[in-house]
């Protein structure tokens, strides 16, 4: 995109959503949309500096809770496997 052109908000959101949701690199989005990497990074940092909304915070909290639950389950499974293996080694 030429220097000094304002990118419409809809296009900006589309680019940022592709990067966030589709996990495409900024460099790829830059090539696809013809916008410089620095411009896109500026948009990303501008979004990052704004406060997250209550909905986003709650979604992240739920994700964190589910990850803690998963970690607990995996830790318990690992502990059980270690107990089984130690009985096999020392129980002979």
C-alpha cells in the first residue's frame, strides 16, 4: 500500500484476525495485503496496549483454569506410572 494511505478499519481487523486466528506470520500478511511489516506491528502493539475487555478476561481465566486442571490430571497420571514402574523394578 502506498505511503500515507489510511487502511480501512475493516481491512485492518481482517489482517489482525488472520494473524491471530490463522496464525499466519506478519511477513506473510504483509505480502498478501501489500502493507509494510512495521505498519502491521504498529497495529498489533496498539491493540496490545489497550485494556482487555471483561469478556476477554473471563475467557482467559477459564482457559487458565482448564489448563491447571489438565496439568493436575497429567501430574497424577505421571505419578501413578512412576509408582507402577518402581513396583516392577523393586518388586522382583
